[in-house]
C-alpha cells in the first residue's frame, strides 16, 4: 500500500510538472543577460557576467541554451546545454538547467581543467511582454574528471528579453 501511495504521488507530481511546462509552448527564443558574483562560497570572489541565448525549440521538455560567462579576473567559460521552463501561475517561472563547456581561468579560480559542467536554478518573474527578471544560483565543476575539483558557485541577477522584439 505504501508503494502504491508513493507511485501515485510521483505520478501526480509528474502530471503537474508536465502541465506547467506545457504552458510555455508559446514562449519565443530569449536573449539573456546576467550579472552577479562569482565564487560566492570561497575566497576568489569576483564580478561575473553572462550573455546567453535560450531557444524555444524543444526535444520533449528540454530547450537548448548557449552562453558565454566572463568574470572580472579574466576567467571565461563558453557552454551549451539544456533547460526546462516550469510555470507556476502566469508570472512565476522556475528554470533548472545543465550545460557542458570549456573554461579558461585567466587570473581567476583554477577549477582543475578546461572541461567543466554547469548546473543552475533560476526563479524569475514573467512580465506581460514575456520578458523575465530573475535570480539564478549556479555551480560549475568538473565532476571529478581531473585530480583537482574545487568547483565554484555564483549568484546572478538575470534579465531575459524575447528575441522577437529585435525584429520590430
């Protein structure tokens, strides 16, 4: 009986998530700017920025994303990956994402090697014109594929603008 109740709960959660994701079907591509703090959990803090493109094309519930991260210590990270937009009501959007990319440390933190993985979660408010203002927490690390794997966390203010406004 307990297993049946857990399965029923998981099925309801999956159905709920699928319906909130389905609301985003009319979303356009987005151009996203992010500004914030790099390495908030450690001693090599610096300013961080991102330029990102989020595409509306889908493979099941996943949308592609491509971005460039830079920090004020000449660190640079180019990445590509996937994200999911989950809507809660008309205005709130939660966006978990995952990416893989190449990292150059510059004078910034040594993350162990050039191949790094990025995971993030963003909480955003959606305006009537579909632009979004949010807060994102991200983590970059090499998942232990190198001898050194310190990882880093960032906290970013995000602004996503639909790309269709550029064609007007």
